[in-house]
């Protein structure tokens, strides 16, 4: 189950911090980065740049990364000659042909220009929306530090055709070009996973809460019911078919599991104990194995 809410996007003031330069360029022209040449002393052309949202035409006032590349045609890969993180960047360039690229999160726009004399004013438009993701079990929100998100661009019939984001955090603003994306939400570090296809619209924030059917169980090997757990116990959680879901060592390790049936194996002091148990969504509890003498 996925709860989706769409809000107006603008203005956005927080850059999604973990975007790399490569990821930011992935949706636009993708020329390779190279060394930045030293500034030219004379004979320069001034290029003033600005960007606006495609839907509303409103200027983008934060979160932009500008790059200017020397354009030598289609044969040679462009070489970067200038960069700026100012919303309205000003570049002094020797006369020539260039590619201007504006990155805004995973969205961006590029334009080829011919800078020969005087001053040029260039304004790029960017079709960008955003996702803001959360998770819940029933009516209870999942703490953000227990969730991670991956975002994929579907390719053909493969919903996870190309990953564009891994390890995203709950509540982050993920800026993306307009389109449909496949989101994978992982609760904990085992098999509590939910998937959803979400649409990003230009100029809007799509807020989605992915509802997991899962619970956290604490594993214990005890001498008697409710007794003290044995330290150094090796636990394995398996499906009824024998597939290993999670392994842990300790007195009472915790694991978050999807709703369903499981087999627990506990190894301690050369002895092996087993029991079957069931995980019910939202019911966090202890799973004890009574050690046989």
C-alpha cells in the first residue's frame, strides 16, 4: 500500500546533498570532466546565465550547478572550462563555441552557444519535480534511520532497469526530471521490502508513504521461558523452504522481517536448537528458543 500526496514544488531551498556531479549530469548532456584551464587575461566574452522552471517560468534561486564546456564538435569530447554554483552565474570566456549545462539534482538542461563578442545572456529551462519518501507500518511511522530508498528508471518491461539513487533517506527531497520512477523501500537490513511506481510532475513534490507489512523480532536462546539469554549464540533465520534470510551472533539480536512464516536455528555450545515462528505485521516481540538439556 502506498499513500501518495502531490504538492507544489516551488521554491525548493535545500539541495539533495548526496548527488554527485556524475549523477547530476546523468539526465542531460554528459560530456566528460577535465582539468580547468587558467583564466584568459583579455579578449573575453561575458556570458550571464540563469535557469527557470519549465512549467511556471519562475527563476531557480538555489541548488544549481553550472558547468561550461568547450565545444569542439561531435568528434572530440568537450573539456570543462568553467563552473559555478551561483544561481545566476557570470562567466568570462575567450571567444569560441561552448556547451552550457545546468544541473539541478538529477534534472538538468544543456545548450550550445557561440560566444564571439560582447555579452550574452542565456536562460535555460529545467523540467524538474521531486520525490519525498517515508515509510510506515500500519499507522505508525518508521523512524528514518531504519529506512533506505533506491530509485530506478524503468527500461522496457524491466521496472528496475537503471538505478539512479541508492541509499536515499526518508524525508530527503529527491529532485528528478518529469517521469515515472520505480521506488524500492527497505526497512531494516533483511527482507522487509516494499516497491511502488511513482510519477514525478514538473513543478510538484510527490510525497509518498510506503506501508510495510513487517515487524521487528528479538532472538533469544534461554534455559527457560522468560529466562536470561545465552551470550554468543549464533542465530539463523530461514524461510520454510530453507532460504537463509538473516544470520546474527549475540545474546539477543534484533531483526526486522516481512510478515510471514520462518524457521529459527540457534547454535550454542555445540548444540543446535530450532523452532518455527510467525511474524505478524506491526507486532514486535521476542522469539525464544528453549535450550534442550
